[in-house]
C-alpha cells in the first residue's frame, strides 16, 4: 500500500518541483522588474479576487468533493466519464456567469479588499483594470481543475502535477521579452496566456484516455452523483471562502500602508510564495494521492487501513517539514536576500519581506498539518467540520492581526496567520479523533522529538555558517543548503528515522541501476 502511495506522490512531487522552481524564477524576475511597487501591488489585489473563486469552484471543489466521489467510480470508466461530462457542463455555465459578474463589479471588489488603495487614485484604477482582465483567467483555470479531477480519479497524476508549469512559463517568457514595452499590463497578459495553456494539456490527456466532452447541462440536474456532489459542496463553499477570507484579511490589513508600511502587500506575497513551497512540494502531492485511497478505505469500512495511511502521511510531513521550518526561521533574512535583493527590490523591500517570512515560518508546520487533517475529513465525506473550524480560525486571525500590526507592523499580520493556523490545527485534530476513534501513533512521538532536535541543531548551525562563510551570498547559501541536507539525512540515519533509511535504500538502488546501464 505505502509503496504505491510513495510512487504516486513522487510523480506529483516531481511535477510540482518543476513548477515551483519555475515559480521561483518567475518571482525573482518580478522582484527585479517591479520590486514592491504600485504595479505589482495592484496586480496582487486583482489576482487575489479570481483566485478566491477559483479555489471555490476549482481546487476546493476538486480536492474536497470531485476527487473523493469520482474515485469511487475508478473501476467503471464509462460511468466516470458520464459523470465527468455532467460536471464540466455544469461548471462551464457557473464559471462563465461568475467571471462576467467579476468583471462588472470589479471596482467594488477592489474597494472591499484593498481599502488602503482608495487614497491612491492611480493604484486603485490599475487594480480595477487588472481585476476585470484577470477574471477571464477564472473561467479557464476553473475548467482545467475539473479536467484534472477526472485525471486524479483515473490515477493519472503526471499531467495534473506539471499543469501549473505553463502559467510560470508564460510569466517567465512574458517578463523577459515584454516587461519593458508592456510594463503596465504584462503581468495580467501572462495570466491569461497561462490560463489558456493550463486548460489545453489536461483536456488532451483526457481525450487520450477515451473521454469525449459533450455539453449536457439539462442532464446535470438529473444525475444523482452530481446532486450528491452539490450537497457535499455547500459546506465546502463556506470552508473555501473562509480560507480565502483569511488571505483577504492579510490583503486588507497590508493595504493600510500608513500602519504596516509601504510595500507591505508585495512583501506578504513574496513571503507567502516561499512558505507555500513545502506545502506544494511535500504536503499537497502526499494528500492528493492519499485522499484517493482514504476515500476508498472509508467506503469499504477499512478504518484500520485508513488510520495507518493517515499516520504514515503524518510521519512523512513531520520528517520533511520540521527541518525546513527551522531553516526558514534561522535564515529568513538570508534567504530573502539571496532570492530577491536586486533591481527594484531594495533594502526596504528586504527588511519588510524578511519580517513577514520570519513570522509566517512559525506557522509552516501547522499550515501543512491542517491540510492533512482537512483531507482526512474530506475522505470521510465530512466537509462541515473543517468549514466551521475555519470560520473560528478566521475570527482569531482578524483579532490578532488588528492587535499585532501596531507593534510588529506587517510582521504582526503574518504572525496572526501563523497563530490562527495553530488554533485551527489542534481543533481539527480533536474533532478527527471523535470521527474515527483513537489512533495508534506507533513511534510517531519519539520520531517527532528526534526530528525537532536534529532540526534545531541544523538551524543554529546554518545561522552560524551564514555569518562566517567568506564567499558571496549565493555561494554561501548554496554551501549551507548542501551541508544542511547531508547533515540532516546523516543525523536521521544515526537517530534511526525510517524515512532516512528508505531514502538511503532508494539512492543505493538508483546508483546500482545507473551502474548497470
């Protein structure tokens, strides 16, 4: 069971790694050309709005409802494709209406989520213009996510994994060649091109699997499976909206530049992309693969297997995410310096982005664990509990942001998000135990302590090296990264961590295969 999970997770992780590396290249180019200036902040607000609806109608629906339900029909391709046709037909209409409404009411939406922009007429006008354009992206990416949900249910993971690559490629090519001539609108143009590319490749992959799309809107409302999805989706709508409201809370507070500082919204965005890396590379691939089998175990009433897979996923997140968290905490300024400090990204940009990154890092482990707990609830077909707890966490986030931003400026907004994630994570855990009963954690507590001890040691060591290595910042950070990886895995072997031993065996097998060829 676990070998299959590891294999499929590796496929997703590889595709995600490619996408995230290109995403970092994209971010480096954006920081060089736009720094933390008005054009970038206007684009961030404009892109935030369709992303909210994309999460509701796209990934949110896909992860929470479509994949778990469609996975039940993975052995009946004809039925799966029939349901898939109805699903895509329904969302074609819903996404088209939502996109048009977003374009019409763009001005009011910007006023709502970025009230600090109203005082700056030029920035506000840019944000409104960008918003109306980026809502086209919602239509394309929303359909693309429905295509990838069907591919996940067929256990075809590669195309969904690499699909975000095309958005990054669009940005990289667009900024390199057209940033000077189309400076104001190049970012939104890149979004539209990327959205079109992201719908093409999943559609082609589905066609090769035998899927033929037929627009059947009338039949959607007679399909019991679609109606079941809609019923499950209603609580998930609230949960997804709550999650993005927490992002919008950060946007609202960071737009108040008089309190939190100029460029705070851009700083939040840069830091958040880095914080999302471990989530995207490790946790999302793991949970998206695991949820297919978790859903099946729940349907077959194999709760012992359900719990074993949950514990296995938990242990892997601990092993990979905890050391990354400590490195982020100890090297927050150095990482931002190496990645972004050039061109328009000046000393002020470095200071505010480093502060945000540091305080976000406190919540990294809990952001990741929350995703695992929520996926377990979705596999249980329970979308209501995560939605209710997310609402409570949002309230905590708002209160803490309002309290902390006066003392820590934009760093206080980031810290509030981290503390709210801790709150949400522990509540989800307590509720999950009530749903599935006691969990046999095996050697997880001992593993957790070992990983924390090793990670703390690596964090201190990294900070010391950053201060004494004699080369330029790029060579110094590369050396620290290599030393940290070697130190962590060697320490893991000494402390008897199972994941380290598995990686050692995998490397030996890979080397043997290479030697034979």
